[in-house]
C-alpha cells in the first residue's frame, strides 16, 4: 500500500513537471531572425484600373516592384509575438498603363524608393507546432493534424521615407528622372495655403502570414500586408492643377512635370497647346495612399541562453 501511495505521489509531482516542460518548450527558441523577398504595389491617384474607385478594382499588377525585408521576431507568449523589421523597395504607378481614359489623358507617372522601419504585433490563430525533434527516418502518415501551418494576423506602426520622381521626357525635357517634391507641382511651398509635404511619414501595417517548419530551426512562409498611410502625396498627386502659365514663369521644369497631358495630346503643327485649367482635378484628395507588401519569408530560430538572451 505504501508503494502504491509512493507511486501515486511521484506521479502527481512528475507529470505536471513534464507537462510544464512540454508547454514551455517554445521559450527555448523564442527569438527568430527573419528575411524576405517580395514585391510592392500601390493604390494611389495614378495608374490603376478602368474605374477610379480607390478599391480592389483600382489595383494594377503591372505596377509591382521588388522588395527586400529583414528583421527579428520575439515571442512574448506562445501565440503572441512582436517583430521589428527594415524594408527597402520601390513604388511605381503610371497613367499610361491604366484602362481609364481620363487617367491616360492626364499622363502622369512616378517612381520612388521606399525605406520602411516597422514594428508589429502578431497573433497566431493557428499556433506553431512545437517538437523536440524532427526525424527524417520516421515516416508519418499524412493528416491535417500533423500538417499544421502557423497562421497569424498582425498590426503595427511603421515610419517610412519616400522620394517621388517623374521622368522629364516631354518635348522640352531632358529624359532624366527628377525629384518632384522640391518643385511644388501643385503649388506646395509656392502658394499660400499649400504647404510642402514631408517625405517622412507614418503608416499602419495590417495583414496576414503563414509559415511552415521545414526543420527544427528553419521555417518558410508567405506574408501579405497593407500599409495605410497618412499622406496622399506618395505619388506627388493629390488636389488640383494650378495656373500653367504662372507656374511656367516661376519654374518651367515644375510646369512640365505638373501637366504632362500636353505631351500626350499630339496637336497638329500650329495648334496651341491647351493645359488643364487652374482648379481642375488633378488627384483625389479624399483618400490617402495605400501600399502593399507581398513576401516570401524565411525564419531562423535562435536558441535562448540561461540569461534569456538569444545565442548567435
């Protein structure tokens, strides 16, 4: 009877300890180095679909540009992590590839480098499976239970830098790409009530990701995120045209970059070039710009030392 009581007591002590060890195994690799390759896309005033909806129908896949991302993830709890990352890529849009005839006539375009520093909170709606060993020798029968893909949603805050440029390739142009913000193409910094916009802005990242462990330390995945920004000037377009002749007297280059419709109308010899009227719609100021990241990701788990810090 004493032996039975001793076995029961031992079991009551050991089983919870084993359970605790299993449930906290994720803490041994709570740090991850991350890297990703992908593409950017943007929903702004330029390019887009045949309708200026500023929604899914206004998305144009031809405007996607390359993106590189690197960062570190830290698990606060098993389903909850924080991630800091640095991204470098390009953004671009062009009215010439839009199916909207009014945008085609406007004929504006831009490209811009993008540098983003972000931090985000990730919540796993399907937790990452934790195992003490990955065995290639032991073949397991396939089942959805065994094939668990870590799926997470995220939100955060980001700061980014951009510098929109347009190509000066009109009849009087040089064919070079010129920075648009210093020119004040909509009168920013030149007219009262129109201040220059900052090329450093904030954004709110929102999205979803999935990753699958291919070994004890390495996982591959995909991630899609939208960035809601607090500016409508990523493409240097937002409000209305200003008087073309007045702007030409102030800065001929600014005037050429502000109204490229003159280049696309191809008037007959001797016909006057007719610019858009001052106050005419150039952009849609009711909506701020969005940009998007589509990424293929890789993560490498770092072992955690006794001091709680990662071991490189």
